[in-house]
C-alpha cells in the first residue's frame, strides 16, 4: 500500500473504485473516499482479498471516519452506452458527491472519467496499491452486494442473494427457466444472444 495516497489535512486525496462491471445483472456501483489521515482503519486492502465479515467491519469504520460518496448506474444506463462509460460516469458522480472537493482523485484502472471536478490519475491495480482506493473498493463492493440482496426480494427466481448477478451456473439456469428480468443487462452475452 502507498501511504502517501491518503493525503493530508491540507491536501485532500480521493480514492475512487467501482464494483459490478462483470455481472449479467444489477448496477455498477462507484465509491469515492477521502480518508482521514489521522484515523485510517487498519486492514484496508483490495475488497476481493477480504472475507465478507472483514469487509463489513471495514465498511462501517470507513463510513464513520471518512468522507464517502456513492453513485451507481443501473442496467438500462449500462445498456444505453457500455459498461466502461457507465462505470466512469458513476465514478464521476461519486467524486462530485463528496462533501469536500478533493485536490486530486486516484481512479482505479486505466481510465479517468471525463468532467471530474479535480485533477485525477489512473492507477492500475489501485485497490492493491492505494489505501484510499482500497477503501473505495470496499464501500462499492458492500453497497452493491446489499443492493443485489435487496433485489432478490423483488426478483426471487434468480438467486441474486447468492451470486449478486454474476454469471454462475445457477444464474444461467434461472435465466434459461425464467428469461431476463428488469435487472438484467440486455447488452451482455448470453442475454443479448438469447434476445436476438
């Protein structure tokens, strides 16, 4: 982890990451986080490398110690453009939603959203290199998982509470049995193929 990416009281650094680019259903969720350099939760890491219990604990600590904003783009927005543009737009809106404008944003990945309110840098594998981006990855992942588990109550035939929209064998079987619902990304294969 690069401690310097946290910033300082006089230089605000926002870490930005998303969750949900790969699933067949549900939104892509972005989070922007400005950590308090004097109150950084211990154990921050790429959300994919943490157990669910650790993620949930860190999620609560991040929300109570940091400036956090979350934005999402739903399936219809993803289908209107593409997953990359939908992700970048959610990232931009998350940065815009912070209560304090950052001096710089660190964006996980290779691309920087257009129209950001501050200068920004892309950081490949940033969730494993920056504490701020790691915190954003945790917030985005926990938020999206919760959204998908709630969606399972509205669409009980698909098992969203288990696979959160990813193309698992059980999810593909449910698609075969029931067809897509409003949460499915119609531009994604195999749904797009089936719809043609």
